[in-house]
């Protein structure tokens, strides 16, 4: 467990809920990202990425709980979204997903699937992206393989292996642009 020092003196009555401020930093430096993940095939979402350092974030151990995000435009504050977070050590990274966005679309399809041996499949996937916005949009895309062994045979984009089960790539879409990416992957036959 973790103990938190709560500044001040507080009376806590029986059978009540109380809210205490653990830190009071009004402005947090967050990077807004748009992202696509293959396990949510037809949606693009937004998230804010915060480095929990004294310079960019609160710089303290963050307990699990709910984080609300507000943005400010022309002097007015707007509620952007909220998410439950897990404990995060000081110096760690918080990713706060604020929800799906309506003006960037993704459409995923499997173009081909063939069994190349009694143990392996080859699958060709295409993802079509549509930017309905009036400004350029950059997406961070993650393809989850759902397999312990996999190999990308061909891709018409640059990618990097993210972890044992996925790879990542970025795509920039000009205003009102439609673009597609394709890749072929080899992975084991699953017997389900």
C-alpha cells in the first residue's frame, strides 16, 4: 500500500465520502495524440500523453483514480473527457484517453487469407483512413497480432515492433485526404 500525506486538518464523519487535494498544479504539459488500434477496428480516438515530471506533470506518485481533462480556448474552459488511471510512479507516463473522434475515420478489411502450411496463415490487411477535418492530422497506429509468433512479410509503410504482440506506425493525413495502408503478416494457425 501507499500512504499519502494530506495537507491540513480534516474532520471525517462516519459514512461519508471525502475529496482531498493531493497536489494543486493547474497547468499540465500534455501532448494530444490521435490514435488507431486494430482491436478497435473502425474508430480513431484521442488521448493526452503526460510525462509525470516536475516540469511537465505533477511530478508526484499518482494514485489510481479518475482524471478529468479540461482544455482552454479563447479564455473559456471546456470539459474534454475523463478516464480512470492506474497508479503511476513519479517520472512515469500517463495516457488519458478522452474518447473517439468523429472527423477521422478508419475502415479495416482483410483482403486475403491463405494457409501456407498446416501451422501458418498469411493474411493481407488494408486499413483505409479518411480525414474529414480542415487541418492535417497525424495518427499513431497500432496493429495487434493476437499471436505469440508473427512476422510482417510486406508493408507499404515504415513500422516498428512495439512489443511481442504488436507493431506501430504513423500516418499523416492532409485536410480532407483519404489514404490506405496494406501489409501482409504470417502467423500461426489458431485452433479455436
